[in-house]
C-alpha cells in the first residue's frame, strides 16, 4: 500500500515537472516571436498562409496564447487549462507541419526553431510536435492529481530541460558533412 502511495507521489511530482518544462518552453517561444517579430510575421504569412496585413496580429495573438498557456501551466489551479491550451497550440503547429509536408513544401520555414538553422520538414518536426502535444495532453489529463506548486529544484530542472531542448534543436538543424568535404 505504501508503495502505491509513493508511486503516485512520484507520478504527481513528474507531472508538475513536465508542466514546468512546458511552461518554460511556451514562455521562451512566445517571447521569441515577440523579439524576432519580422521572422515570425514571415513564417505566419508564408508557412501558415495568413494574409500579410494580418500577420502582425496573428503573431501577437499566438505569442500571447503561448505566454498565457505557460502561465496557466505554472499554477496548480489552472494547470489543466494551460495543458489544454498547449495541446491546441502544439496540435495546430503539428497540423501545419503535416499540411506543408503533404503539399510538398518541406523546405518551408515553420518557425519551429530558436536559431537560424533549419532542416527540411520531416520526421523530427512531426515527432517533436506530436511529443509536445502528447506531453501537454498528459499534463492536462493528470493536472487534478498533481496539485503541487513548482519548487525551486523543478525550476532549475525545467531550465536544464529547456537548454537540452534548444541544443537538440541546433544539432538537428546541422547538415551532415558531405563525403570528402573538409570540416
């Protein structure tokens, strides 16, 4: 009986940790769109198909939604709502990526990366967004049982996971050297 209770406690702690990471990623993504507005506007127009004159409003709305979702994920009382909003955001991005791939636009800039490097859309982009959507869905579904507040150690862990996420993103954007090419 004690083992089941401790397993439940660990699961709740992991949900809170996952929510903290997702919150940090959403905040970073929203702020990134606001800082690099011109790139974000171009992506919204060229990748998502939003008319150029509406692109600034779309960027502001999406950035606000990401920052709101991150804030909601942070607080136990609103964690389920934050998870649901994150599911909508990442699910929408996943749909746009799948649409671009189906249309043969693999070289389209999805705006998915914090850096300038970009690889053609493919399995990595689909898996990443499906994973983020699934993680947000898990947090939303389990939020009622994971009512704990985010602790200082979880903040550090969320930032470490965010750094690893960014590093993986940069590694994926690198092109493999051609045979015989000098490094």
